[in-house]
C-alpha cells in the first residue's frame, strides 16, 4: 500500500510540473517572449525565429 501511495504522489507532482511548464510557455508565447536561448548561430530555425521587418530590424 505504501508503494502505491508513493507512486501516486510522485505522478501527481510530475504532472503538476509539466502542466506548470506548459502554462508558462503559453503565457510567454502570448506576451511575445522568445523561448530560445538566444544563440542563433547553430539554430536551424534562426532565419524564421527572428524575422526582420520591412526596415531590416528584428
């Protein structure tokens, strides 16, 4: 019985951590924040992540 309780508790904590992380990512995305580390040199999405506008500014 004790092992089942520990498993359930750890599962709930893990699910809560994942839900909180997803909520933060969605909240940051809606506010316009970038989720990358900012080092675009090795990123395959560097051309689309920080697209330049009409005047050449990011």
